């Protein structure tokens, strides 16, 4: 009986212990997998940051294609080609900083990496 009382007290104390969840999730820029690409940008507000992120992604596509000597480097055609992934892009992390807002903006599409490197 004495052991049962001690066990109940111990379990009661154990159940009152706070649960600590690690909120320091590591977010990275660049390729997450062949279908997911993330960029990190800073803007005065969310709308500005999203526009900068979309512009940065388009710039990165042009850079990759230029390095690969692709014939598909026209920014207008690329903008049209990637319009759906850019429209469906999401903010996966948002942090307020002294300069405004820092976001990680992510786009997803089947075969995205191959589309980036189109020859």
C-alpha cells in the first residue's frame, strides 16, 4: 500500500511536467528535392517580400539556363512557363527584422528542377 501511494505521487508529479517542443526548425534556401525550390528574401512588408521572392526565382532560373547554355533564356517566356508554380508559391517561414520582413518563399511543381535546367 505504501509503495502504491509513492507510485501515485510520482506519476502525478511526472504528469505535471511541461512538455518542451523545439521550435527552432531549420529552414534552408535552394533545392529541398527535385520538385521544391525555396528562396530567402527581405522586404518592407509581406507583399513586397513575395514580389522580390518571385523575381529572385525567375532570376535564378535565367542564371541556371545561361550557365547551361540553354536557348530558353527569355525572361518573358520563363515567367509564363513558371506562372503556375509562382502563383501557388507559399511562405514557409516569416520573421520580422529591423529592415521589415524576412521570408522563405517556396514553389513546388512536378519535375521543377528539370524545368529549371531546360536546354
